C-alpha cells in the first residue's frame, strides 16, 4: 500500500517546490488546479489543523488524486496532536506533505507518521547565505548584515527585492539551524536560549515579507541575541 503522508525539511519555498514536483509526479498539476493546495502558515494552530482535516476529507474535483501541501514555520503541540489521525490514515486519493524547517520541531508521534518525500534530496540543507553567516565570526556577521541592509535600500527594484529575498532565506535558515541544534542539545539553559531565539525569528519572518520591513532593526536584534551555540 502506498504511503500518503510525507515530510520535507528545509526552507519553505524550497520545500514547497519539492512537494509540488511530487504532486506533478502523481498527476496533479499546478495550473489552476483545485486538487493541489499549497497552504502557508507562520504559526500553525489547532484551528489550522481542523481546516486541513476538513479539506483532506473532500473529494478530488479533477480526478481521483489530490495533494495538500502544508508549510509551517512553527506548530503548536496541540495542533500537531490534532493532525495525528488525518496523517496516519489520509482519505483515499489524498496525499499530505508537511514542509517544516526541521524535523526536530515535531512531536515523535507526528514524526513517526511521516516518510521523507521520495526522490528528493538536498531539501534539508541550509542556504548559502545561512552557511556563510553561521561560519563567520561576529565582525564578519555584522559586515554581511550591513551589506544586506545597504542592498535593500538600492534605487533598483531588482536589487532591493533580491536583498529582501536573501533576508528571508537567512532567517529561515537560522530557524532550521536552531531547531536542529536544540534537538541535539542536552543543556537546559542552552535549550531555553534557542527556544527564545526561535520565538524572535518566528515573529520577524512574516514582517520580512513586507516591503517596509525594518531590516536594519531586525538583524541588529538577531546579532545581539543569537545563541552562542549557533
């Protein structure tokens, strides 16, 4: 029996792209297709879980297959528990794909119901920007952020948008790195510091998608509070 609940870890848009490719392999194409749903969430709640369950039980409209892609930056534990039943036994013809920064953020009970997306590799890697940032020392990190902020103020729209996209990728990568590090960390104080940092990042990420996002203030705060383990 084919499995119908999958997990993709990594940055959201990269993971969504991998999930959409899998949907197309199942014959569910992306062009104005009501049977391919891509749902983006910052903080995933119990109400969001109920919405997923409701949509999953609806019949496909253009064939016998439908795919629901759920991207979430954070999930309440209660919301994860609310997903257990639908992820354990999705309705016939329904494939569910969960896209999250790291599997370390998932409860073991939910994680056990998911398989890695087949034929997809590299979706869990950090972006080039994140790798460079994490490998740099304090002064080099400040220099990278200064250049990023300067580009975001460019008179050229393409340069400005590219800088904002880079800022989003960097914060998403920091979230993944934080989740991965916290899942391995044994020290309670360090775990608490990483959790607090994740709280900050989850608040900043939606703001970064706005044209008026204060990149300088956001990244000055990140530089100030980033845990030493990162």
